C-alpha cells in the first residue's frame, strides 16, 4: 500500500480539517452530505490536479521563507494527527512552529498551514485552522497564503525567490488563535457528521448534492430501458 493510499484510508476513519471546513462553509462543491458520502466510499473520488501538485512543490519553499521571516523553525511536515480523547477528530498539518530548532514537537508554539492559490477562501481557511487547533490542542495556527494569480508565476523557484514574493506582497500571513465558541460549534457539527458515518446514513440532501446522490446510486444508470409506448397519451396529457 502506497503512502497516499494509506493516508486516504486513514482520512476515511475520521473527520479531518479539510472535511469540516468544506462542509461548514459549503466550499469547493462540498456539503455535509457529500463529505459523509466520501467517508462511506460512495462519493465522487477527488482527482489529483496540477494545482495540487504545484502546491506540494511550494510547501517546503514557503516553510523556509516563514522560518526566515519569523524566526520559527518548521518541523513535522505532513504529520497525521488524531485527537487524544476523540480519535475520529483528525488533521494533517503542514508543519509545527518551534521556538528553537532543538525543540520537540510536543513543545510547539503553534501550527503552520500553507495555501497556494489564485482565489483565496478565507472562511474555509479559518475553519480549517480552528479544527487543526482542536485536534492538536494548540492555541495558534499561522495560515500562509501564496498568491499565484500572476500568470508568469511558476512553482519552480528557490527559497530566496519566495522571500522576494513576500516582500512584494504576494505572501500573506494570517495568525489565527483559538476561538472557543466556534470550536465548540465545530465539534458538535463534526460529531453529527461522524455519527452519520458510523450509522452508514447520509445527512439531509442539499441543492449541490446531485453528484453524491448519483455516486451513491450507480445502479440507476445501469437499468434496462423501459418502453413507455402504451403510456404516450398519458405522458402527453
């Protein structure tokens, strides 16, 4: 089993930060129903896009820029986290922020989340950051957004060029601190989603759930043709 396959299997065993953010904000075509459908294996598989691969290429370079700009050390990249008391609450973090290079992850000051995009989704990022803080029991999450809207921008550059991007305003650094009220609402929302996963049921359908319904009922597309000739007059009426 490849690491990607193993990670996808691990994600299905809980509710992750991207799951909760997408379902809460109804972003990227996702709803509570479609998120649960994905966990049950009846959703529409997500394809790996060029933008996703570019984002992975950017992450270590942006992390190096954050180290240079803030003095933090970034460690524990792509760590899979499960909440100590509620293991279904999960998150994959881009990194931990350490005050000293020799510090342990357990002494981290906060989390780092890296976004590379042409169209930032601030509401999504805020919810994702709050969920990551819940799972990690940390009170700080720094979200770094690299604007790739310039058509001449490529992801094949070194760390010094990323720093230059920041100086020209292409790199936005947003500091999120734990919001206890929002976190409690997200926990209850997450419990509802996970309850559906455990019961094998889907939340109430929404307007954007047609794709999930089709994926959950593939046999409908395999049905035999039905002759409606005898009903033509009724249909006409």
